[in-house]
């Protein structure tokens, strides 16, 4: 059993809203304005979006969401680990949970967009180590010198 408890949550809960605000501030600090694709709380509770929190001993340590793009393709959104718990495995636990959720929901592919700056290197390594590969922009994303899209085919076995 993981040391992190991952469960569905309300993005409007006070501690969750604070971590989502930190996520938005981080994105704005390190990304070009046109490459800040953060969902707000209303978007995180919309149909087709599944929002999760990770807690350790009751303390919020990470958030993540899965948004269906269509019946077979989902996107990882709002994945953010609290600064004090980075490098402790919670990002991988959340990513594993999101990938598993996509599979259970019948998705054949899961994709994401992330930054190219050095500050995003740990996230890109995590995604690569979990079987994600760089891909062309999907959905409404455009080619950017500031960000990269990655995808994972869920029909090719476990990560």
C-alpha cells in the first residue's frame, strides 16, 4: 500500500484551492503566458474531468486531474506536488493513479503538456520513465518553443 492516500476531492476545498493557486503561480512564473493552460476550479468539476488529491497523514501533498478529450483519449491536467514533498514519490503515485483511472475508464491513450524549462525537467523525467513519449500537439495545443506534449499508449502493457 502506498504511503499516500489518493482520492477524489473537491478542488474548491480551502487547502486544495491553496495548492491549485500555487500551481497557477508556478505555471505563470515559468511559462510564457500563451503556454499557461491551467484549469480553474469550475473546469476541474466539469463533466468528463476527474480530480484527485494525494494526502500523507491527512496533509495535502499533491493534486492531479484527468480530463477526457474523447471516449478513448484522456489528458492529465493540474498535476502538482507541494514544494515540500517533491522528490518523495508522490508525483509517481499520482501519475500511476491517473494512468490507471484512464485505463479503467476505457481510454486507449493518455497525453499531457508540460514546460521545457529546467524547472520542469523532473516532471519530464517522471513522464518518460513511466512510458510517455514526446508527441505532436493534441487537442487545442499548438507547437511552442516553451512547452512539449507527451503521450502514452495504454494498449502497450503496463508502465
